[in-house]
């Protein structure tokens, strides 16, 4: 169901976590070329923070989040969404099954990031991953980028613990601790030779901003937001050139 202005409506399967969902929506607005309200991308938002933790489920080998995600997907479809976006990297573990059950396209955050990172012909260089343990285990970024970058760096246990602390601190509203932990982890990854870090948990761009990180950070939330704007305005979802990615916003 297209809206009267013929822009496709983006259904946001969010709440994982709430601050990350708001950050994602703000980025869609920021990347939309609009002179008035009516020219902005229409969004429907399903923000249910009670969805069970995705990383915990993946590591435990359980499927508990899937029913919640599927229920949110169907509600967004029934409400009129033309495309679905999931501003949670780890939840993309269930992307294939959700897409098989969906009547509308579901954009993929890792594919949007890979498309943006490799656009423009500039080699990405040495890239490090900052994400949940669940996302590391899915290999959604490694599978798309290992052969596109000079080196793909996965955090060691000490670095992953810092990243875990950063993510959970943002979820708990402790932005200062989240920023400190994320910065420490990024510094260690840069010391290993990383030239860019993938902010592959949607909590991380909340504390690692463009002003702080510059072009050294790759904001995966931002890549998905840009892909949503492209889909809404032009209807292109797969195999499309995305605008060149900027640093974390």
C-alpha cells in the first residue's frame, strides 16, 4: 500500500533497544531531501523492548525472539508498510526466515553496510568489527566483507567485554560508561592496525559520534537508514548503488 505521495512506507521493527530505534529514525529524516513535511519518508514504528535478547538466544541455541519478531512484522504489514527495516544487527540472524514469511521486502543492515562501504571504488582497507557476540557468531559481516577488505579484524575477549559493556550501558541509559567502554575497545582495535571500525550494534552509534570518530567509524545504522530512503523514494531494494557512506552520525 503506497502512501498518497507515492513514497513507500518504511515499517520499523524496533525496540532493540529503544534509543537505537530513535537514532535510526532520526537518520532516516536526516538523509531525506525534503522541503516540507509531505516530502519526508513515511514510517510506521513497532517499538517493543520486551523482545527477548537476541544475542543471548543465539548463543544459547534458542529461537525465542523469532515469534516476537514475526508478530511485529505481521503487524507492520497489516498497518500498510511497503518495506521493513530492523534496526538491530543481531536480530538479522532471523532475517532469512522473516523474509520468507513476509509479503514485503525486508532490508538487510549488513548488506546495506557492505554496499555502502565498497561504493565509490575506494578500498575499505583494514576493518574491525564492533558488535554483540551474537552478531560475531552469525558471520553476517565477515561473509560479506572478508574478500572485500584488506583485513577483517574480530575483537579478542578483552575487547569484546568492553564492547559488551558499552552496549548494555547504552541500553541502561548510562551513556558516559557506554562511551568510555566503546572508546577503549575502538582504541585497542586501531592499535591492532584497523583503519575503520564497523559500529555493528545499533547502540554503538549512540555513543560513538561523527564528531568523535570521523571517517574511522562505519555507522551500520546510517547505512540502513540510507537504504530505507532509497527504497522509499525509488523503490530500489536490492542490487542498487547506495550513496557513499559517511562517518558515524
